[in-house]
């Protein structure tokens, strides 16, 4: 039986905890949060207010880190140095530089696994679109479009002020709401040559982080990408990911993958399993990735989202931000073109 703990009992832990509890090979033995009022929420599970106390007093195989972004790096280091596997909610860290610290940690502690929760890689629609891309049945990719148009009120930031502060969040809509879309775009498009980005605030919120971001991405293989993300929409619309090929067009929207046929009609290819409730737009692949990670722990396999895999999206975010600052096209090393 794999003994697991969760640190951070905020919103996203309500996705992780049921996934853990549904796995017959895993036992949730402890949780950690500084809010003492949550102590009795999980009967039979030990409650701690300090991560280090939990690591000292519990015999753990894995810890799920569901903390604010600025705590991802120190919490991951603490767990890995204790020999405890980590399932880390996105983002990897505050920025790519912190991400590189975790890359080195992963290299130095090869016996300890760190999985980053980029679960949309495991959506049925995305798995199918990857298969089609690799088959080249419609030719090479010529363009990729990623759209995220969601809504977050000022109360979202007032409730948890860290979300609106750069030193604690590392950014806004890019790192918090649309990092999955950036990750999927680079998986489809491959190595990135340059990015021209622009970030802005369309809403008069009392926040330091961006609420809107756009980017033009040039891939090494010649394909071009358009990325647009905002939380200034009036509702949480479906994320859209579209791939244009030499001889075809595929679109993921409303959790359905469609193909545009020769008559200009959209044909449904496959639909994702949806998460029930108000967070349906999150997708439902957390359980799939969590179960796969526990299988990797049990069998010492490597088929999960490693730190180095998650670093690319962090570099994209940093490059978009720097490009916006200097108003120039940049490569992923931060050099202007």
C-alpha cells in the first residue's frame, strides 16, 4: 500500500483527494494546512500545520503538493530530500529559473520521482490528435491556435491575495489559467524558434499580474502558433485548440475533437470524459495522471510528466513576458531577434 499525504487543502485539493481515495493501492494517511479549522474534515487522516513536522512524524511514500505557487519549490525540495516522491500541482515553479533548480534536484535524486500535474496531456482528445499528428495523414502542421477565454472576478483575488501578486504567483492568466494550453501547443508544434508576446490588463483589478496575454509562436519546423488567453471574459468558455495541416483541420472544443471534412462540415472523432460539476472546464484527466504516477511508483517506471517536461511551458511564459516588456521577438533564451 502506497502511503500518501496532501499539503495544501485549497480548491485543487478537492480534485486530488478523491482521486487518491479512489485508488485501491493508495492510502491517504496525512494532510497538512495552516488553517486549523480544516482539522476534522477528513476523519482518520492525521492533520498537520507544518510540512516538516509531517515529514518527520509520518512514513510517507508520496506527497501531493497543492500549495500556492511560491511554495512549490521549497516544499518539493523538502519532500525529495526526505526521499518522498512528489506529485506537484502546476505550475512547476514561479519561473523557469526556479524550474531549473528542480531539474537539478530531479537529476541529483534519481531514485525519487517528481510528477508535474499537466493532466491535459492525458485527455482522450489530445491523445488522439497527437496520434494523427504523428501519422502525418493530413501532412505536416502549418498552424496551431490555442484559446483560453475564462472569467475571474476581483473576489477571486481578494479571497486569496497571493494570486494577484507577482512574488507569490509568478504571473496571472499565463501561469495560472492557461499553462496547460501552452504545454499542449509545444507538444504538438515541437521545438520553438521564437516568440513575440504581449501581456496586458483589460480589467481594473487591484492586481500586479496580467489578466490577458497573446503570443505569436514560430516553431523550428516552420509551423506558426497563435496563443490568446484572458480572464476578462464574461464566463468560462471552452478551451479551444486547433491544428491546421497541409491537408486538413482538427479542433478540440467543448471537450470534443472534430475534423473539418471536404464539405466544410465538422465530424466528431472523440469526446473527453468530463468532470462533473461547476469545474467541468478543468477536464477529467487528473485521476488518469495520478493513477499512472502511482503505477510508476509501484513498478519504478518513468512514464509520467517529469520536471524537464514541464519546464518548456515555464520558458514560454517567461519569454512572452520578456518579449512584451521589450516589444521585440525573442528566442527561448531571452535573446531578441
